C-alpha cells in the first residue's frame, strides 16, 4: 500500500519549466543612488554561468551575492517543485542620462540565454526632471579645481539626508596622482541643517582630505561609495521589534571629480625646488662669540602653509672652518588643520676649528607661491661668528709640522680646467710605447747578425754553384787540349787548378804539385792522390823527357777518372 | 679591397670608442659646471659616473678632490687627491690640496723622516708611475742596443765609451722600475671612508675592539676576507674593519 503511494507520488512529481530572468530593482534613479541587478534562474539544476558585460557607465560596488531556494507544493495531489538561484550586484551609475546595461549571455544547464539590454534613467540631483527629491545622498567637493602641482586642494565629502541614518560605512577611493593627508574624519557624524537645491537637509561632513597633486595634467578622483543604513517606517501597529524599527541598507556614491593640475612654471635664474605654498625662513645661532673648538647650535626654522614633507634644508654648505654634524630635524604640523602646513626646524651642531671671523652664509629658500603664481626666494641673514683662539688648540697644533701650521687658514687651489687625458682603468701595466721600444731594441740588436747571415748565405749560394760546376769546367779544359803531349799536360795542370779554385771558391793562379797533392789528400777518401802525383810529376818532366802522345792522352783520360772519383767525395 | 676592409674595421672599432669618450666628456663637463655653480654634490655624482665607466685621469681625481673638499667630505678629498698623486706623482696642486685636506683628518700619524739618501731615492722613484718607469727603462735599453749596433758596424770609440754609461743608467732604471712595480702591487692603500671605524682583532663583529680610526686616515691594506679588510697603520698597528668603511686608492 505504502509502496503504491510512493510510486504514485513519484509519477506525479512535476518539475516546473526552466526560466532565466534579468531584472533591476529600479529603472529611474537620481545620481548617486544604486541599483540592484538580479539574475534569477528557475528550475535550472546547475548554477548559472555568466560574466558581467563591460559596463562603462556603471561601477560595481558589490556582488555577485548568491542565494537559492526550493519550493515544493502539492496541488490536487500533484507535487510541484520550484528551485530558484539568484545572483545580484549593486551598481552605481557614473554619470546622468539614459544608461544601458548591455545584454548578458547566461549559461543555465545545457541551455544558453541572452538577456535584453536594460535602460536606466539617471537624473541629476535637484533637477525638475527627477520629479522627486532625493532622500539621502553624498557629495564630493574640492575647493580648487585647478591647483598647481604640489599645491593643496581640499576634498570634502558631505552626507545629505532627510531620513534617519542608522549606519554609515564609506569606501574611500585610492587617490592616484596625489599625496594625501586626512584633515577630518569624525567617529560620529555631526548633523547640521543645510539647504541644498532649495531643499532642507540634514548635512554631515564625512571626511576632509588634503590632496597635493604629484603630477600635472588632468587627474580623476574616483567616486567614493558608501553603504548607508536607513531606518524604515513602521508599517503596521504590530511590527514591533525589540531592537527598534528595522533599517535597510542602501549603496550610494559621489560623482567622479576631475582636477586639472597646472605645472609649475620655469624660473629664469633656474633656482627652483619642489616646495609649494607660502613659507617663511629664519635662522639663529646660539651665540656668535665663541672659542675655537667649542660647539654652537645653528637653527633654520621654516614655517608656513604647504606640504611640509617637501621642505628640505639638509644640503647646506658651511664654511670649511666649521666642523658640521648631521642636523636634527623637528616637524610641527599646523594645529588649525584647515590648510596643511606647520613648522620645520633644522638644528646643526657646529664646531669652529679655526680662530677668527667665520661667516655662516645666507641660506636661501626657493618656493612657488600659488596665490601669487610665481617663484619666491626668501633668505636668512648672514651670521658672523667671532671665534677666539683656544689655548688647548694651540697646544694641539704642536703635533703639526711647521709647514702644516702655515697652511692653516689657507684654501685649496682651484680646479684644473685643462682637458683630461682619459685613461682606461683596466689598462695593462706595459703599454704600446714600451712594447715598441722593446721591438725596436730587438731589431737594432739583430741587425748586424742578420746582415752577416745574409752575406754568408749569398756567398755560400754562389760558391756552391761554382763548386757544382767545377768538374764540368775541368773536363771542358781537358777536352779543349791539342794533341801535343806538352799541351796536354799543361791543360791537365790548368784543369786541376781550375777544379780546386772552383771547389774552394778561391782564385789562385798557381799551385805547386805539393800544394795540389795536399788539397787532394784532404778530400781523398780512395787515396787517389798518388796517381795525381805521378801524372803531375810526368807533366813537369815532359819538357826534358819526351812522352808519347798516346801516353799523354792516357794520362788525360786517367785524370778525368781521378777527378770524378775526387768529386764524388768532395 | 683589403684597404677598404681595414678602413671599415677601423670605423667599427673607432665609433664606440669615440662614443664612450664623448659620454665621459659630457659627464666631466657637467661636473665642472656644477662645481663652478657651487653644486658640489652634483659634481661628485657626475665624476663618480665617469669612474663607474672605468675611465679616469689625474685631472679628474684632482677636481673630484676639490668637490669633496668643498662639500665637507674630508675622506673623499683625501682619497681623490691620493688617487691623483698615484697617477701623477708630480701634481703639485694635488700635493698642496692634500696637505690641506689632511689638516682636517683627526688621526695624525707621522713617521720620522728617512735618511737623506733614502729620501732622494724614494723621491726619484715616486717621480713616475710604474708604467712610465717601464717606458723609460725600455727607451734606455733601445739606446743601448743602438750604441752596440753602431759600435759593431762602424767601430766608433766614442760610442764604445758611451755604451758603458748607457748600460749603467739602464741597470739603475731597471732597479727603480722593479721597485716601483713591486711597491705598486704589494702595497694597496686605502682611506677610511666612514666618520668613525672600529678596528677589530678578527674579521667579525664579535671579536675584540682594538682601536678606532676616523675618516680620511690613509692606511695599508694587508688582506681581504669576505666583507672585511685587514688594515695596517703607519705605526704598525693592524686590525680588521668592514670593507664599506674604506675606499681603495686608485
């Protein structure tokens, strides 16, 4: 029975149709008010997937906030189930007029939907078109829309309301392009009556901020948004709450502000600084009559209005006669707090190291005065220090040499204005000049040796050629010999002398038989000198003891063979 | 063709060199202008940028020293004038200004004067830098080689006598060169660059504090270890200081 009931219940379970809705809570608003954009999916089993389109006219203050609900109903025995997923965003318009939320593509389950664009009418506050009076809004105002770079401009946020405010939570934008300092930020809002656009409101200053532009040109101050809690009226007599009437939260925002920052003008003498405002400078010394090596204090006090942070006096050049210690810097902000400013005190400890009159020069302060729109230079007065010599100091100079004592009180010599001879710091110790000298020295040393070697080589090469031709030349002489035995022996003698001269590179005309034999001996490996000796002796004797022509011819042939043998080893 | 190639090579080597020289000349000019206007910190900044490009000159160090002196930086002035004299030992203005800068140095340490002959010898050695000494010695060697060659070729008796004199001068110059190079390499000098430096027995902050030195004092550097430097004073005292408290003389 129960099983049958459950079966019948399941059979009659009906899922309602899938749908996706994109809605806004209001289509007609006043500037500064927010709207809630809601995407609702009905009966879609998975979470919807979507990305907000680019909305240049709106600022997303919060979201997406997701909620879901499921509703089951029994109607005539049929169970109907409705599930809803809601995504919502808080949007604030950036400008007035007809603004459009573009179409959105929403992926719900397997289906994809495209919403239609939604037009929102944003009317100017206080305009007749609005047709209604804004109950509450916040406003941002600057006291100067066109400040100079570095000049203070004060930004004030004010809340105007006609209804009870239970809470207020602001979200201050980042002030890009400004150095900021908070002037006023009350813990509890102090309400005052004020008329705005002819309507009476309760107004409260939320914040006051001093802005110092750090760049010139157009700078945008983003809108400030706030979540405001408004007490709702009791609708019915029994709407009783232990904590009082309930309150509803709204998101509101200010308008975007545009500041046109003027650059600081140039100055003819070039004495400019980053200091802007209206300043005074004065200086004082603790005492002007002191002893050498005793400390005094020197103060420079700068006060006025402007950004105190930019005031700097640490780069001051004191005379060399003074030993200077790092200054102590003390800043006092302006107690009035309306215009940022105050007093900055620089205090140096100075010790005069030399006796005599020492002058602390005038100290100049260059700043730009935006009220006058020009650069101003103010300076302190010059201080004369009368420094009496210190006996102890005189004693201490005993450690100095006579020359050093004479140098005391002198000043350094002026800078060298000649063109520097630049030198690479990574250069080697031995330069090109040194290497050139070394090379030249080597060349000069080597010159006579080179000359000798060349000469010898030349001689050797010519001698070698002569020696190689010695045998041919000797044979030539022998071959040209006539038939007479005397002539043959004369040619034999001449050919031998010619051979020896060519081989030795000499030009001797006459050799004795002993000399010839000695020379042949020194080069004879086969001991042929004896045969040479016999032939030469026969040649000497031919005049007295006649030799047959045939014998002479034989001797000539023999000499040829002997010369060949000698030449083989020489 | 090869001539054209050589010209092209010279052009490509020469252009970056000229560009570097122009850049450092610009920094130098800006530094000099700043000095004349009394903007000594700006002048120092410009001169430092030349050094960071690895270029220097005696004139740069001298003017650098003046800018340091005027801005009240005694240590910087001593360092710069010492560096100038290291490159140009005969720079009289740098010597004078260094004496004035040294008057402001708190720690005064003087050794007794060396004997006259040593003073004369050291004076001669410090007339020139090691590089100049090498050049001088090699020039004398070149003269000697000329005399030997002329003598060998022409047998001039005058040259033969001169050869002995040149050889003597050569050996003297050679000795001075070696001494100069040895001094330059073995003796690294530095100037205490912080107002006050605590000298410790070991290269760490936990070791015993031996003594104090003050800005502008010239010291020898014996060795380096990590971020610590072992210094030696003129009177022979040694100890360790952090290497950011000292600046090496160039």
